[in-house]
C-alpha cells in the first residue's frame, strides 16, 4: 500500500536546548503508513538554534528550511510567554505559507507542531488512523507557574471548557460539573470532539482545499491565530477533534526540560503495566457512565456498590476502635440508597440501615440503626468523608464523623488598608476561618486596629513591620509564610486585603477541605472594575483560569520560592507540584481596581518597582489607564 505523504510544518524561534528535544522526537516518529517531509521556517534570533536546524537537515531526509528575517522580540521566561498582536499575525502569515506549499506540492496531510513539543513516536500514525479532517494530539500545560495543568484544547469561545446552550443560564455548580467532566474525560484515552485546538495538529488535504487557514477574521475579537483557524474551520463545516492516546509533552519553560526523560520512559511500558492500565481505565470509564453515556441507572448501581464497600469497611473500623471492651463487634449495611450529589464538591449523599450486633459476655445485643453519609466519588476514588448514625432508642451505639475537622488559617499582608476594603473583607472571611496571621507591612493608619477588632473572637497573630518590605516582595512573602506555618495550620487561605469570595463560599469551603486526596484548591479571580462589573480583554482574563488560594500545609515538604522582587507569587512556586489540585468554580472578587485613584497608584508603583518588565507587562500596565475598558456584569 502506498504511504501517505505528510508535511511536518513549524515556524521556529526557539531556545537551542528545547529545539534539540523537539527535533529528536521528530526523528523518532514511526512511519509505517506515512512518509514524512519537513518544512521549517527559521525565525530564530539565536544562531545556535539555526545551526541545530541546519544539522538536522543534514542528517534527515526531506527537510526544507526557509529563512525568515524579522526584528521583533519574543520574550519568554520561567513565568510565561509574552505575545502581542504583531507576533500573532506574523506566525499566522508563516503558517499560511506552509499551507500553500502543502497544497502546491500535493501532500496528503499537513502536521503543524510547535517547536517546544516532544512527541510520542506513534503520534502521527495515531492521528491519521482516526480519519478526521482536523485532529490534535493532546498535551497539558501550566500556563502560569501557579496554575494547574490545562489542555491546549477547549470547547467554546476563547478557552471555555464546558458546553452550554446559547441562552442557557448555568449555576456555578453545573458549570463546574461540566468543566470537570470535560477535563477528566480528556485524561482517558479516546477521541473527543472539541471547539478549539492547536500546536500539535494533523490536517487532511481536503480541509486545506476547503479553505482552512490562519487569516484573521476581522469581526472576531478572539485573541490568537489558532482561534481564528478553528472558527473558520467550524464555519466551513469541518469538525475539530482531539486524540488522547499518546499525549505530547510541552516544554513551556526551560525548567520543563528535566521532565523529558521521564516522559520518554513511558514509551517502554511493560506488558504487565499495560494490562493494569487498561483494566483501570475500563473501571474508571464504567464510573463515568452517568455523565458520558447517559445511563444513570447503571452508573448509580456501580456507585452504590462502591459506596457500600467503603462504608462497610469504615463502620467496621470505627466500631472496632470505639467499642474495645466487647468480645465481638459486627455490623453490616442494608438498604443503601442514593439520595443526592453536589457537583461543586463531588460529594454524594446516601442513606442506609445499619444492622449491628454486639456479643458481650455471651449476650447478643442486636439493633437496626438508620444513617446517612457523604461519599466523595470520582472516576478514581470512592471514600467516606463523614457519616452519621441515628439511634432508634436510647442505649444504641453512636459513631461520630471519623475525620477531625479541618481548620482553615487566614494568611494576609496589609498596608494602609483601613480606608479601603479591609473591614468588608475580614468580616466576610471571619465567618469560616479558624485562625488568622496578618503581616502589617508598615501601616500608618488604623489597619491593625480594624484587624484586632474583627478578629477578636478567633485566634490571631498580627506582626507589625516597622518599615515596608514590599519593594522586595519575595522577602515579604517568605515572612508571611513562616509566620503562618509557625501556627501549624491544616489549610492556609492566602488572600490579599482586597479579595473576598462570593457568598456561598462560606457554605462550601469546609466540604472541600474534607477531600483528603487534594492538597491545593484553585479558584477563578475576577478583577472588578466597579461594584457590579469585572473587566475582560486581552490583558485582563484572570477569571479564565484557576489559581491556588487555599493550600494544605505539610511539614514534610520542602517549599521553594520564585526569587523575584515583584510577582513572586503569594505561595511557594512548587505549591501545585505537591499533590492533586482541586478546581473549584467558587468565585473570588478582586476589589483592588474598583477605585480610579487606586488604579493610578498601582500603575505608578509597577512602573517604579518592575524594572525588568517584559513587553507584555509593559502593555498590561499601560492598559490600567484605559478609559473605556470592556466590562461584564457580575453575577452571583
């Protein structure tokens, strides 16, 4: 059978060390049914990178390198990549050149892949086998160091990861449920239709002939050439798909290079591990029937079975630990029924009858007790969070919730916040925190007095700096962290004095903290521009992602900080690497931009302190003074 011709295309401006790994993975691609050719547009500003490309062409067949001369600057560092409109549409133009060459030379497929991607050897063969006109292989990225890993594909609009009908109004619980469903789905090997994709995409010739390209759509405000490509493809009737069998690895930062060896080691999966993985994936898929396949009865039966096992084990354990003077204790669960669930927390409530007997000195005491419990359940785990046994009459055995209450410590830095939002913020937080640590960074107003008044009924520690340390933020954040962990906290809520959660947060947070498998909880932050509106544009989109604001403290972990005088992060830089991260759609308001005088003050402070600002930060700071920003109405 004649092999299909595939053109691998990539505009390249890349660091040499990352480029080497990218090119090495291209050499390792399997070509059983395909024949690869390569077209690289050398846009490098580093001569070593250009040399590496040239060496690749000398040792690999069918390589064409086109030199592109440009004087623009693309800045990337350990925090993020800085793009602007000029760079975006330059890349779009270069990609369109590659499309034109693919058409003119009659390639069957065009494979666009960014030069910071390391591919699994089976990638292109796998994508071709799916027989779709446009399909990407998935990869996951922390777009900011403190962000959780997110996919490069999405469902709607700019980067929305849940579906909703055009006029549908979603509650936060339903939006979170749908988003978590989508993200969890992508973690299972499969083929899924999406609304947006990029960076690792196989395009069949028929899609190019229909007009799929990266030209700007003038009446579309979405930022990024991939979004314009995807909208155009959808309007042409071309479906967009993602395959998740062989995820690629994204070297988004130089520090990600150390993960390449581990990523490649997964290629040589043993037969035993492969069998175990397939079995595990099969069981996980069964637990997803309720969401994915619409079989609620089948899913409920599976859940009830798992909950019964977990509950039976937990109750027996509790009885054995609680009633130690009896010669024999036994109990078993009957009539377990599924009652309700909370999509916000993955907590499911079930009710049951507990049949228990105690054999003491030859006398059998037998009872039937009614109870209910909250079960944390997802496709990976089923565990009891709490349960309650209600006696039918006096003398029955009682069990309390088997986990100690998780305590939440507020950690905050303040400086002259008395006339701003401090009182409102603390009065909101005090409803659910157990203790507080406040660093007063040289205030000259009544900020400390306000803190002492509002926090008077809970344990608190207020440390007063005689002079401000904010000129070197990492020093200040380290002081805040040390003072907080000295309190031996369970969970740390790290927020600023102008940040507060929506009302329902106080009802949900302690449920979230009971989920023992998570070590951080991430929330969307909305930059409020007045009392009823938040800002959204190319520089203001913090609410589009989730950042850690609550973290479980572990004395066994070594915490590392980003050594930056500004924008070092409120938590240590490795906070998301410690364990699984819970994504919550409970919303956090940032009030710091509401007042015009505060915006002007922050603008001047950033200009003074951020002496090493990137081009993106420069434009971000300038946008603070925009007199007509895009505002969206806030909804609780």
